[in-house]
């Protein structure tokens, strides 16, 4: 190693003995320790000489540069480790399976939306994409067509992705939270439904709305209050009214929904546009509570509400 250092010009012995052995002075020894110390920090040997011989060298700049390089190296190693773990999770039977998994993972990270979409759609073939890779891809995807393909692939993967998607609901990025809840909405099974029920209490209104719409189509009565809020706010109110109609197929739930709609109608803070939307939402809610509410609304001073309620009463009478 000392001969290698000498060939690079890092260390030169102060002299030689009569038999040709190198002689190192105290200063030479200190330089050798400096070289070893800098080498232990990850600095390449060819840069060490410049650092030691440069008069204007600033240690802080070197340390900052080494920190940056180390972080980049760690990130690259973590990326490699993640890729290896995902290939292992696919349980490849032979090298052909490994190569297909590698190609699939590379395609999911492609800059081409078409390539990403093809990868998502092909993930149900002989070598499926690891669930972790699909979840990571769907939480980052901005192209709506690719995102739809990824959600489809996740829905076919079973319950394994629900936990990871639920973690996405805690992201500080609003777009990631929305992608997570939209993906959960398309996941089948009770595990996904349980995560969606938890999402009804989320601090993000967008997450609550998506969860309520998904649960409404699944017949979860607990989604009704959020769906009614959506009607009042005019946020996906048509979809919310459709979901309320689905929930109202159960007579007991229908009565609670009608009562909830009427409560918002009689609230003095509810403005005219919201009152009209609430009246329209009563259209497909069966039962006496909804009928009585429409009868009262047909005598409203608000002409749009009164005409809508009258028309809906006629429809109910014709059924």
C-alpha cells in the first residue's frame, strides 16, 4: 500500500537506507495517517493528494461533498435493495422469471405513460408485479389512464395492498392521499372496506368524500352523513345522491337518510342552491318521511324548490 501511495505521489519517503529500504520521517508518518484518515471518509485516493497539497483547501467543503456523495450512494443502494426484495417477492422459478420481473419493474418506472400503462395491464400475467411496486406506482402516478390501469392491477392483487394504501392516506401531500383513497375504493373485500370506514373521519375532506362514495355503493350506512354533506356543499352531489339512493334500499336506513336531509333543509344556514339539491336528493328515498318532506316543500316560498317537490310527488304517485 505504501508503494501504491508513493506511485500516486501521496507519500514520499524522506530517504533510503544503504540497502535501499525506505526511511519515513515523523512528518512522513503524519502524512500517511492523514491519507488513511481521509480514505476512511470515502475520499478517492486521487483526490486526497489535492486536498492535502492545496493551500486554500477548506475542510467544511470537503465534508459537505462527502456527505452528499454518501447520501447518493445510500439512496442508490436502497433502491437496489428494494428492487431485489420485490423480485424475491415475485418468487421467480428461473432466470427467465427474474428477467421478466426486472423488465416489468423498469417499465413501471418508465417516463413513457404508454409503457407504464402496458406494464400495469400486463402485471396479471405469468410473473405478477409485486404489490409494493404497484402501490408505489399508483401513489406517484399523474396520468389518469395509467392510474386507472394500476388501480385495476391492485384490485386483482388481493388484500396485500390495502395496508400500504392506508399508509398513503397519511401522506403530507394531498394528491397522494387522494390517489390512495381512490385506489382503496376499488379494492374488494372487508379489509379495504374497514380502511374506508376509518377514512370517513379523515381530516382531508377529499379523502372523506371518496371514502363515502365507495362505502355508499357497498351499502355501508355509516357513509350517509358525509354523503348528505356532499349534497349540501355541491361536491359530487349527483354521485352522493345516487349513493344515498343505494343505501335507501334498506327501509330503516331510508328513514334515517330522509330525516338527515330534512334536518339540513330546515337549517336556517342552508342556502337556496343547497336546498334545491337536498330536495332533488329526496327523489329516490322511499318511505313516508321523504314523502311528507316533499309535500311540505311543495308549498315552499322558493319557487324552484316548490316546483321540484311537486314534480317529485307526482312521480312518486305514479309509481
